[in-house]
């Protein structure tokens, strides 16, 4: 869930500081090669940060594989991934395999030679079935692939109340121009088009980053998205600013948002779309990731009728045929080249993994996955029509940026802007000024 990732990102700056001072010095001597060696450990430790039904399903998938290959697995769940993996590596006791929710820290460790790159043959095999773009998520500045995704969430989604939408005679928009037109139509009828919610405690503001990232992917394109998250394009640049301009048109136009624009930062990100299902509807459109269709998101009574009550579609594209998707997820990486460590890491990232995880409702990043295994039509629709049709998948941009920006000013400056405390140009200037200077 993005909220969990956001909280983890808040301590990433400390990770960078530890790296820069050499605190993460527990690199194994054999960590420079991606080729497996030795007879293989009898027990392989895998560490991760996710829980709930995903954890149980993940363990079931991996235990089946390990049993068939003659070893056992020690599962270690991190309560705070960044803090605990840093401590384990610094203490010379890294797990064998780690599931990184944020590529940035993984690449920092790769630069210190504490994680291993995948061999070319494995990358080539996985590339055949991975949604385009996912290999890039695990590729670090040296050009090597250190992480490949195990399971992903989808953020580029537009939710609506299916019966209410049909009763009003609305058509699901497929382009940003159509989205603008529908927004204007709903408002002109005296109704409220949008629910927008960005309150998340100390992490308030991160849902706005998902909006902006999706719009940058569409309006600037994936190549410029990559330059932006690396700091090669400023937030105020001609390539990136149009994403903020589009969001401003949606979020700050009078009558567009339930409660008014200033209510955005006071409305909880998990329940902020529940007004879709009121009678009469409090709003007609809500943008949020897949988790909102689970416990703690939409009302229980709605979830009980998920496939008949809830409509979902891809967040509209700039033009037909160009449909990028914004995602979150976990990248599998190895900390040593023990034969069973490499065997397990490669399985986690392969198209053969994830049967039980898929049944639990979490998406495989491989477009060859049997969609019928997902537990309901809503998730099958997201997999079939959004994730596996994507032309370019990208990981959450704020998780890829330096923490000072991605978990700092990229959250706080939009809050100040939306709240009316500063204008857009001031917000973008402040974010750009906060980007760490190259040493």
C-alpha cells in the first residue's frame, strides 16, 4: 500500500547518510558476481516488509518451490524495512534475499556491492513476459539489473459507482480531454465531479504525488518521467509543469471537488472516495490505487457487492494507444551468490511464481499470468485492461527520488499550494530548490 511505502520513505534520508559515511560496510566478499556458487544453503532467509494475506500467500508459494528443490526458507518480516535492512547489512548479517519496496535504497546498496546483479540470461528470460518497463525499475545507475518485481499494485485507476454512473448517463472517459469534458459536464449539472483525498497523517500530501506522477507519465512521456525522477528535469520545467497545470484545473476549480479544494488535504486517502456510493452521490469520480477496493477502503457493504457496485477503469491517457501505468511493488534482490539463494531469488521474480499471491488479490508483473486466478472480476479487469495492456510501466516516482524530495517537499509543497498558502510557481520553485546538489 502506498501509505506504508510513504512512511518507509521518510527514513530513506538516514539510509543515504549511513551509506555516505560508510556505515553499511557489511558487504559479503562474494557479492560482486551474479553467478551462483557452492552446494547451496539448507535454509535460505528471505526478508520483506508486507503483511496481511499477501504474506501468507507469498510464504505458501515459496515453500512449495523450496520443498521441491530440497531446502527450507526462513521468513523474516521487517516492521520498518529501511531501518531493519540497513541495520542487518551494517551488522554483516544481511538476509539471503530481500524484497525492496523502493529501488533507490537497493541501488544505494548495489553501489556498495552488497547486493548482486542478475545474470543476463535470467533478465532476458523474464523480460519476455514482464510488463514493459519493469526491468528498468530494478536497473541501477551502473546499468545492471539488481532487482526484478515479485508482485505489484496498480495506481493508474479511476473509480466510480457503477449504477449511479449509468443512471446519470455518463460514459467512462478514455482520454484526458474526455476526462476534462466529463468533469465540466457533471459540474454544469449542479453535481460534484470529484472526490480527491490527500490526508495521511504525517505523510499528508503523498496521494497528490500519485496524481502528478500519472499525469507526467501521460503528458511528458516515460522517457521524461525517468529524467524527472533522476533530477534531470526540474519540476518547473516545460516538460513537467503541465502535469501540475492539469491537476490544478481539476482540483482547484470551484465546484469540482467535494468540500472544496481546501478539503482535499483534510480528507483521508483511504475513505475519501466513499462519497461515491452515497444517495445521492457526493461525487462521481475518484482516483486511487487498488488497495482502496479492500478492507479499510470502500465501505464494507459496497465491497460485499464489489463487482456489481464498483466501476474501475484505467486513468485516462493523453492519446489512444499510449497507455503507461504507474505501479508500486517489491523488487527481489540477492545479498550473496549461494546457489540456493540465487535459485530462490530468480524464482521469486519469475513468471512461475505468484499463484497463491494472485489468488489473494495481488498482481503478477508478468503478462503471461493466468488472469482467471484473481479472486474477482474487478481485479481481473484491472489486470487484463490496465496492467497487462500497458505500454510502459513505471514505479512510483516519489519512491525513486531522494527522500528529501520524494518523501519531503513533493508532499509538503503541494499541500501548501492546494491550501492556498502559496501559488503553483512558488511551490515548484521550492521543490526544485530542495533537490540535493550533486557532490
